[in-house]
């Protein structure tokens, strides 16, 4: 880190907000760079602020920020656990903006083409709408926080689904033109562009010990007869050989693959009955020594070696439900869930807790991922989020966003060459060298 420049007295306290302990630990390093203790930022951990299921969506917490910090702060700065902050530079950047006005600051992302994860918003020109890359950090001025708080009190959040939080937060703030758009700030960085960067993001594949042995991971592929001929060959051509234990679950037994007929009729959507049959089969018929179950679709592309590294940071003795987190009805007391296309990871203990409860599918074609989210929420088992799982294709995400990731999975074969996508994004490469993480249990349970 660079030594701090000589600075004027701060106009107000600057709270820094994140969602895990990692940044708080890192802040001990930045504190050494701040010469006067009174200038220390206040670091808050979002998961400690509220027991509300939807606290991770940030907007429900704005009234708390308004009440607690509007009298002694100018800015609320949000960041990820891997964001690295040069506090002196960040303070200098914020001084360029009048804190009495409404500001929404960040590193700008935009869609190259309209995408399903953003409900095809701005389809005529997707590049026109900018939203923040959370990895670089983003800031709200207190006047904007106060304005948003008033709006939240008069107009409760109406969106049923939370899919891509950074895009949805920007849409809410912009408010169809009645609110401020994102102001791009070049000093908020992910890569180290130059010495002027106030933030950077250190991307790596986490490793908290020895990678989980592939023999301890059971892969269940959901398929059906009509996809045996086109999707299953792609699975076998790309990632299946990386798995030690893999089975293909279908509505038709075909010995050449082979597939297992679970006795559940295929449905055009939902697949809840099939998923629960897989869970019961794993718990009752597989070896007790297999710690993890991963359920994927037949058009999921996944890296098993990267998953082995990631799972080293979790204890299979805990009830772990891991993947890309979505939300349903979180503004009105809903629940979080792991979206199924990117892969759903279960510890044996999580499955045991689920199946000993009475929570089950209300129909075979119910949405399995949402039913699981509802069940686990009722059991008090949180969704553990990892942004390395992806519900959509690489082309559905901004290039700058994927540039600082080591992805574990993508989903869908639509209008792409899935073998090429796998080779480009998920095949073993130099990026797979993981960086040790000193603290076991690296979780984001918001």
C-alpha cells in the first residue's frame, strides 16, 4: 500500500460496508496506513446488521443506514469481501463530489446485448444503462440514502424476484429517470490499472486446506429421454471425466449411457419430483462416506477441479446449501434459493435435515430450486452464495465482470458452442491454481 498523502480533516465519518469478515481483517492492514485514529472508517458487516432474510439485497437496510449514519456521515461505501481499498485514495476521490447532493458512484458495467437475467431490459440499446461492479466498490451519498429511505417507506419493494442484485439496485435508484444514474469513477477498479486506483479486486480460487477429493463428490445429472442424444454427449466430451462418481437420472433407462429411471415422469418445467427422488436416493442408497452431492442439469457446464478447491472452505458436517443465490419475495418476507442451472451443492447433513422434515414438493413439476429454498429457509439453513456459479451463458454477463472471476459453472447451450465455451472458460488452466485462505468456513450467508 502507498503511504497516505497529507489530508484535510474529514468532513464526516465514512462507513465501509461489506458482507464477510475478510474485509474487516484486511482493514487492520489499512488502519496502519491511516495516521490519525479519528479518521478510521467505520467497517460494518451486513450479515451482522439484520436477521432479515433479504438483508443481502441491501435496499431493505437503507432505512437503518439513514437513521444511524445521516447525522455523522457523508457517504456509505459498499464492497465485497475480496475488495482491497486504499483508504487515503478513496477519501480523496470522494472529496471530488459534493456530499450535499445525491450521488451514486461506481465502476460502470453494461450489457453488450439484452439478456434474460435482466429481463431483456433496454433491449433496443442495452449499453445505455450502467450498473456498478460490486467488486470495485460503490458509494451512495447520504442525501441519496435519505431519499431512497423515504421512497421505501411510502412504496414497499414490489419486485418478486432478485436475480442480479447489482443491476436491480441500479434500476431502483435510477427510478425510470427520476433518480440519479450511476456516475462512473475511474479510480474504482478491479484490476490494478494504475497507481490512481482507490480499490482493486484480487480474484482467486479459494483454498482452505486440501481440495476435497473427487471421490467425496457425487454428481447427479438431471436429464430426460429427448436429450439423451444431444446433451449427454456434450457432458461426456467436456467435464464428466473429471468426476469420480456420476449418475444420469432420467425418465427412461438407457444402458448405453447409462441412465437411471427414477420412476418420475418427465415434466416440461420444475422437476421438483425428480430432484427430491435424487436426494432420497443419495441419502439412502449411496455410500455414507460421500460427503457432497451436486445436482446439475444436462446443459450445465462445470469445472469439477475448481469445485474441489471451493468445497475445501466448507465443512460437510454442517448443513451446507451452496450455489448462485436468487431471491423470491424478499421485500415481503420471502426466501432465498440456489438457482438450479448453475448447479446446487448439498452437504449430506443438509440433505438429512431436509428429508427428516415434512417439507416436500407440492407437485412433480414445481420449481425444484425454489421449493428447496423455501424448505431450507423454514429449517433455518441459510443459502450459501458463491458468484462463481452461473445460471446463464458467459455471453449473458459483462466481459469486465467475468474478467475478475475464476468461474465454476455456466448453464444453457442455446446459440453457443458448448464445447468451445467449456474450453474457453472452464477447462483446466493456470487460473485453477488456488490461493490459500487462512480461515476455514469462508461463507457468505446473506
